């Protein structure tokens, strides 16, 4: 891929030039990585939090049954 950054006055008609396509691609790439990383971290966090809470509840109930 050829990277060309030029003004409109420098572009000759009939030439196919890609103008400033790299920043857009880079932003889309990093946005998607950021999005998926946040999703994975959120899923792992919710999974761990759910199991910690359920473990605490089960140990609490277990202690209640032992003490009675």
C-alpha cells in the first residue's frame, strides 16, 4: 500500500492516489482491540465476582448450619 499525503492542488487527474488512509485504518484497528479487550476484561471480572459472591454465600450458609 502506497502512503501519499498531498493537497488537492498537487493531485493530477487520472492518477489513483490513496490520501490519508492509514490513520483511519489505524484508529479502527486500535478501537477494535480496545473494544474487545474491555469486553474480555468485563466478562472475566463478572465471572470472578459472581463466583466469589456465590462462594461467600455458600460458606455463610454452611456456617449457619454448623452453628445451629
